[in-house]
């Protein structure tokens, strides 16, 4: 799909999910790579928000308003981009109903991929999630891309089913599928939900399930974006799935302690028994069976899972090398918040 060195310099690029935390950071990194970048922007986003966002990304040459459930806007998004690359980062994490995960994350993804293939685009990079694989049996065993996928949530299953459908469209040298599986990520511009966590840690009010020894993989958002850009252009990425995260997995307690250190406070938490997460997961499953979603039960239900992932494959094949440590990353994130008087 690419030049001999894997460059995007002669390729048209379509990005979905912008404006968005991850998409915007990727766009900033793409500025030096791609001559033409089109963004498909969700049509329900207020025009005032789009007008405010647009000047911050001069690398974007074309903006279309559309919807992942609308065939006409999907076809318009890929029109004229033959030979180009899709970065599909749009998706829903916290929906109103469980069916939204499948309608958007699976069906919308596959509709866009089919349209891109019909238009003659050459590579489709899907921003999936480590949730597609599920959880590990222990904190010490890191998940690798070769392990069987056993998603534990509808969100994870929607991503996994999208991955499977995409791989069925893969044709080496003609239409290349690449799946990037981010884990948790953080960093500026810091979203409100992370600011709320920082405030809880600062005030000693953050719940900590069990001993806090459950494995978690993270990425500083700039490192994650760099990994995704590699997926968009590296010749060896074609037809592959990659975990994109730090080389080291952390525990929940270590992550919280890194936040506390960056905030300049002693770590102090509200202890919750591990059983509370198991009960919350049961409630989440019952609600999901009825088509309903409750974010707090969903998030608490995941709190005692081990979801540490290995990024060795991305390092070995793509040369992916995270540059920002956990401690430095949270110092940067909290420094950004302090500069804007958000804490």
C-alpha cells in the first residue's frame, strides 16, 4: 500500500472520530506525513464546536459531516480517496443501550470498510480495544495478540466482531487491514472524567478495589498516537493486530500512586472488597441482557480484572517505542490541568 519506506506522503487519508481526544493527537502527528487529510465529523456535533476545533488542526484539508449509520455519508467520506488510508477511530464506549455498541462499533465499521475497499483505498486501520480480547487469568500473564479472544462485555464483543469482519476483507497488497488495540490511555488534553479522578485522589476519596494488585496496561496519548501512525504506514503492519501500550504493565495501585505523586499528595484511598466488583459485573450483565447500560456498574464490574497486555509484537515488527514513563506522563497531565486551573 505504501512507498518502499512506508511513507504516507503521497496518500490521501480519511480520519473518523474527530474532533476527539485520540483522533486530534493523531491528526497533529499526521501533519508531517500526509498531504490531504479528510475528517468525517459526527453530524450531531454542534457546528460551533466544529468551528472552534477546525483552526486548531490546519493539517485537515477537508471536513464532512455524517454518521456511521448512514450509507450516503459513508460513501461520501471515501469518495475520491482511491489509493488512500482510513484511520477509523470513531466508536461508542458508553452508549444509551447495548445495541448501540453493535450498530456503531461493528456494523458502522464494516460498512465504512466495504465502502473504502470499493473506492480503491489501500489500507484500513481500525482502532479497536484490548477489551476485544478479555482478561488474563493472572496479573503476571500478559495478554498477547495470539491468545484466544474471550470478551467479557458487549463493548469488547462489538470490537471483536468488527475485527473478525474486517479481517475477512483483507487482501494483501490490495486492501490491507490493520487492527490497533489501545489499552487505557491518558494525557493532555485531559478529559473531564480524568480530572474528576484526579480530584478524588487529591481529596483521598478514590475507591480502590481489593488490594489494587490487578494488572493494567496504559499509554500516554502521544505514544499511543505514534503507534497508530506506524500502523497506518508501516509495510509490516498489513494484516496484523497490535496491542499498543507501554512495555510494562502496572497494577491499579501503581497507577493511582503515580497520580498521587504527580498531585503532590500521599496516596489515600477508599477500600472496597473485591467482591463488590464481582457483584457489579453481575448487575451489569443482567442490565445488558435487557438492553440497558449503567456506566457505574460497568466500570466497577471491570475493576478486579487483570488486563495487562504485551506490546512486544508492535515493538518487534513496527519499532514501536513508548517514550513517556507513567510518572512523567501523569506529571504532564496534571501540569496541564494546573495551568488551566482545572484542579
